[in-house]
C-alpha cells in the first residue's frame, strides 16, 4: 500500500483547480499556500512590444501565467491572437492556449522548458524573423536562454513582459499552522514551481528544520538543483499535472 503523504501545494491563487481534491482522493493530505501573487502589467514597454505583434512570425508563451496575462493584454488592445505562429513552452501551456480557443502551431515533442522548445525544427532557421516572447517580469534562467539563443540564431526578439510576480502575503496564524503541520509530519512534501517560489517559501517559513526534511517536488532539474543547494535533500522532478504529482508523492523515501 502506498504511504500517505501530506503535500503543501504552492501555486498561485486560481491555478490549483481540482488538484487538492484529486490528491486527497488518492489517499494523501493536501494544503494550499500560494507563494507568489501575480499582477497584470500595463506599461509603455508592453505597449511598444505589442505594437510588433502583427508583424511577428512567431509568438512564444513561456508558461500558463504568460497565456493568461498575455492573451488578456492582447484583448485589451483589440489585437486578435491569430497571425503569428503560436509556440507553447510545453504541453500544459499548449493545453491552456487551446482551452482559450487559440491554435497552437509549435510545441516540444518532449519536455516543457526552453531547451525543449529551442530543439523544435521550426525555431532553428529564424534569421531575420521577428519573435515575440510573452513572459513575467522575473523569469529565471531558462527564459533568458530562450531569448538569447533565438537572438544568437539571428532572430529579432521582442519581450512582452505582461505580469509581475511578488511574494504572497499571509497572516501569521496561517504560517504558524503550516509550520506546525510540517514539524508534526502532517505535511512532509512541498510542490514548488519555480526558483522564485522556493525563495519565497524559505522567506515565509524561515529556518525550519522540518521544511528541509520535506520532499520537494519540482517541474524542472534547474529548480531541483536550486533546492538541493538550499539544503533540501529529497527532491523529485515531476512533469506538470495532477497524475505526475500523485506519482511523485508515492515514491518511497530513499
């Protein structure tokens, strides 16, 4: 029988969906503590970037957050997403695009990161082409890799920074309850979606030994490396999606 775990899911508000219910139905305990608050940006720089949209050959959405806020930014300016080829960083991002009624032209065959998308044949010969990347204001290393590599291949890269990520605020009593659950072992796993989220988690909970004993479930090896460097010994890289999360919870301790 699979061991029961308690997992702290740290995605932003509005991005949890039925995950808590599905994790609980699989026999695990689940709590939600959003670590980042997402705020749409409306700036002259974004205006300037989006004036290029209709002349772009490719528009890349680097995350589900970029889909939500990027499509909203286009809609608020009366710009239809049809025109450029639409590229998604991975299957989950592509699924959100399709749910919004947008056709996705380019998606990695395997993986869900910058390197996977850059391997797509359609992004090899981009010299002289215009590529617009929808992203947040504090995207980590992989997003720089995407822009820098496309520029090195000769593309004209435009960055559409369409949302801001800030540390979420929580009442002291809520943080104390989470810390108590970790210390008592009622929570012994944490799903972390980015390096920024990992930093916010440690900032909120401080130097809590039970936190660093918890399993950290992340979507990319880059985040797992950051977690290990921060003192988390039990790290698991899992694909996005509820089934992958449940499978990661079920892996026995090493």
